[in-house]
């Protein structure tokens, strides 16, 4: 994005007011990512602010080896991870064989159905049990509609790793919901 | 990979993604404060670096002159005596130097003023 590079150059040349361009463009998506990783709205708002202040401070260290949005998402992710490190939630242990044996088609079909309110509620509960990296993965890929390579760049993983992890998260969620269904019967 | 419509809906429903009203203005104030701090920090660092380099250079010069060239200030400088004509020359030179400094300060002041106005209008 040439206009972004131009804005960065001008900010570094002493026009900090132009940073409002990035605030307008990225505050909502950055907040959307952070709110999925932290427990409450206040923390998310504060961490969003911290993300932008850090980005402003380190703006001169931004190299054009990735897009500005990827760089900013990376700062947001690392900021949120540092804040949540103390508060670890352990996902219920799932049988690796069971998770591995679920056919991909079953899971694909399961997650395509967004009309079932009960399923959506279960899914919301299940997402709470994911770790921060897994939440970030699905938020960036499904909600923010980032490409696999962008997600890989933000989370500093390989693209193959991202694909594998996305499949595993979906299987985990599927298995968790099925288990809850069985328990309630 | 599938679109995961259910996942997208669940993520959207799970947490509101709207920032409070006035967030960007509040953020912009923080950024401008940070910019001021950054400017001051770089000025102070510049001053520290310049001071250290200057002190280092002076120390190195004194060291080299004293220990390598066995230079002595008392021996090297002749006895200074001022005639009345020389004294008036000194006064004139001092006047010119003060005038030059005042002009430089004015130049710096007007440049700053112009840059501020130019920055605001763009």
C-alpha cells in the first residue's frame, strides 16, 4: 500500500497528526482481535491503546518486509499474549485418536451451518476454552478474513503450521460440542 | 478450507467489536503526547551524545598534546600585552560576534515559526 508507506514517511518526518489515518483504518479490526483474546472490554480497550502507542514508538523500526497491517496485528497479538500469560485456561484434554479420526467433510459441514442458535451458543462457550493462539488463529482467519499467509506472518508460524492448526482447532471445537451434547442427553 | 460460517457468527456474537465513542480522539491525544515525549527524548539524547563526543575530543586533544608532544601551555604562549589600539580591535570583534549570534538566533526563531505555520496548514 503506497499511501500507507507515504503516511509512515511523513509521520517519521515530523507530522504525528497523520497517525489518525491508521487509527481510523485499524482500530476496529485490532480491537476485534484483542477482545477475543482477553476476558473483558476494559482490558481490550487498554491493550488496543497500548498496541497503537507501541506501533507509533517503533514506527521507525518498521521495515517493508510485510504489510503495515500484518506488522500492527503482530504487535496487537504479542501485546495481548503478554497480558494474558498469567491467566491460563486449560482446554479439556481430548483423545488425540478421536480428534484425528473425525473426517474433514463432517467438520466442514458442521461449521457451515450458522442458522442453529443452540450450536452457535455452544460454539461461543467452546471458543472460551481455546488458548490465545488458537483464538487468534480463528479470529484472524474466519472473522477478519485474513489469508493463511497473512495469519502465518502475524503469528510467526509457517503456512503449513497454520493450516494444520486451523484444522485441529475446528476438530477440537467439534469434539467439545459433541461431548457436551452427549453429557446433556 | 471451508468458510466456517458458524465460527464467524459465533466469534461475532461472542464479544461486541465496537469501540467506545471518542476512542480515536482519545488515542490521538495519547499519540501526540507520545510524539512530544519522543521529540524531547531524542533532543536530550542528542545533547548527551554531543556532550560526550565533545568532552572526549577535548580530553583526547589534551592527552595527545601533553603526553605525545610534551606541549606546555606556559612555554608555548608568549607574554600577552594589549596596546590601546589592540583593545579597541577586540571590542569591535566582540561587537560583531554578538551581532552575528543575535542574527543566528533570530534566523532560528523565524525558521521555527515558519515551519510551525507550514506544518499546520498542510
